[in-house]
């Protein structure tokens, strides 16, 4: 019913991006540009998307500059690592894959998101 107003998405597809209480501040369902778009505020959503992309570019440039300085100084540099996953070689396929290393569910239970970066 009213599928034409919902971009012909299935009921499941429509619920996948529904906000959920208690999720990490980095959860993609918290993206402010996406929420604005879903509420039909297109101009604001586009401006917010531009702001987020610029924030991401700045963070990447900062990491690249830190890595370059460390290389010049000969000091160790710890590159960016995902918070809840680590890259490992799959023993069967020999491909690099991201494996859950724990911590998310414990943080969610405690509602302690202090390790999460400010990405939005």
C-alpha cells in the first residue's frame, strides 16, 4: 500500500534505516544528512552532506600529515584502525577480511561510547 510514496521499497527495506535508541554515535542511522533527506528537507540534506564530506577529508589529511611527519622523524606511526574490527587473513581464502574483535555489545550494554570518534 502506498509503495509509490516509499520509492517502491519493501517493508524490510523501509525499516533498515529506522533510528534505534542506544546505538553508537557512529551508527550510520544517525547520519544527519540522511535523516534530513528522509524528512524531505533536500537543500539542508545536501548542505549537511557537503559538511560531512569536508569533515572526512580534513580527518584524512590530518592522518596523512601525521604519517608523513612520523616517516620523516623515523618514529612509529599507528595508522587508523577500525574500532570494533581488525584486518586478518582468512585461513581458507587467504583474503584480508575484517573480523569482529569485540567491545561493541559491551559498550552498548553500558552505554559507554567514549571510544567512538566524532564522525558526524
